């Protein structure tokens, strides 16, 4: 089937570089002779008929902006067959023959279900700072968030070492420790308490038992948010109760990690993936996420991308341990 008109939306948690992806998809689609419609507020706007015709200049001057010009939202209605029927009817009415969905694990799960239910062509782009999608080495937004974390930890290091304190710095990532692990390596932190390891081990007890301050006069530990690690506040409480000799403080980086101008790496990744989404449609690919593996664009079936079993980078974890002696 030749695709004549595509719809594009961003959904779920926003990530820096989403705008670069919107620009790339729009320009590549117009270059291939397709019509483009922007859909506001993710699946919510799809259900509420929020379509905007996009021309090449609709996406001018956005490559450097964080956030998403299409806005994003979470949409409970799209989780129901009734909601998805309204969405499908809207796409038919608008003569949109394929969708490009930029989002994380949840958004691509929704895309997979919808594509199957209506035999409707969708191409996904991995837009999330968490880097938690399977089948791609990197997701759009991850590199920018990592740089934000590194800069914040550099600043915390100054005050931590002046006061000889132990700092727990909580970062995002949900069930995935990439931001904490690579953030710790990039900022020279002592350790990363991450879900993949916390599931099996009491990382805090091990760190303390190993005497992790040794000759150092301060310690920085990055912690992935969420129930599996317990989060930075709970860990600090534990230290206060179990190891009162430490002067402990907590910083929760929160939403600063989501914002800011995307790094060169994220802009390039988003641009390549956006153009690849249109190549994929022209190649008659359906219901795949665009991924990048060893610097080559790949097509990853939705069912594989959202499986939540991204391999844990054991080598990086070992490197962090070696370098923090
Ligand atoms: P992210 O894409 O960042 O992981 P969410 O998990 O919040 O964000 O998902 C974004 C949206 O994707 C949800 O609000 C919902 O509209 C849609 N979605 C998520 N999971 C499903 C599902 N199982 N079925 C249908 N739609 C879903």
C-alpha cells in the first residue's frame, strides 16, 4: 500500500530530542511526497480530533528545543477498545493512512495493540530518557538527560567534598538503571544503586560493608527512582538508622532531567530515526520501532521492543566498581 498521508504524535513522558524527531519525520515525509498531519497531545488528541496540517516550515526552528511542540499526554481512554475505536474513526475521517508514534514503553505498547486491532500501519520512534526499550542501543533523550545528570552531580560533588558528606542522588529510569549507572561513570561517583542489581542484592549493605568511603572525604551515590531500589529518601533513612556515623544528604534531580536543549547526539539520533521512519513506510515495513544498533538503523518489532528485558550492561557495572576503589 502506498502511504499518502501520515499522522505524527508524541505520547507519554516527554524527552529532549522529540522536536528534532518531529522535524525529521515531517521533512522526510514531505520529501517523499506524503502529506503530514500533526496530532496534538498524543492519543488524547487523536481521540479529540486535534489535527494540524504540517508543512516544512511548521517544524522550523525546533531542532534545538527541548519538550515537544505537539505536546504530550497520558490517555486512559486509549487503553479501552471503545477509545481506540474513536481514534481509528478519526484517522479514517482525516484520510491518514499511517501513524508515526514517538514515545516510550507505554506509548509503543498502545501502538502495538492498536496496530493489531485495526491492521493499521504504525512506525514507532523510541522517545524516552530512560533508555529502557529493547532492540535499540539508545533512545531519543537519553544522552541529554545523562549530560544533565553529570552536570548536576559535578556541582553536588563540590559541596559534598567541602562538608565531607555522603550524598544519595536520585535519578529517573523506572525499572532501568542506565541513567544511574552511566551517570555515575560520567561523574566519577562511588556507586550506582540500580534496579537490575537491587532485585538480587542489598547494594547499600554491601557498599557500607566494603567501607566505601575509605580514604575519600565524601561519597556520591546515584540511585534509580522507584520501589525496587527504594529511592534515595528511603536509603538515606536506612543509613541514618543503621549507620549513624555517616552525614547523609539527598538530592532528587526530578524533572530537570527531562528538560533542556538536546545534545548533538540526541539531535542526530532523532534526525536519523525520523528519516528512517519514512524509509520504513516506503519499504512497506509495518508495526516496527526504529532502533539503532552498532550505529546502524534497524527495525524492531513492537512486541520485542516493549518486552522489558533490555540486557543489563554487566561490563559497565564492573567498570564502575573498578574505577571507584
Ligand atoms: P511512556 O510512553 O513514556 O512509557 P506511558 O506508560 O504513560 O508513557 O504511556 C503513554 C500512553 O500510552 C498511555 O497514557 C496510554 O494512552 C497509552 N498506553 C500505554 N499502555 C497501553 C496499553 N496497554 N494499551 C493501550 N494504550 C496504552
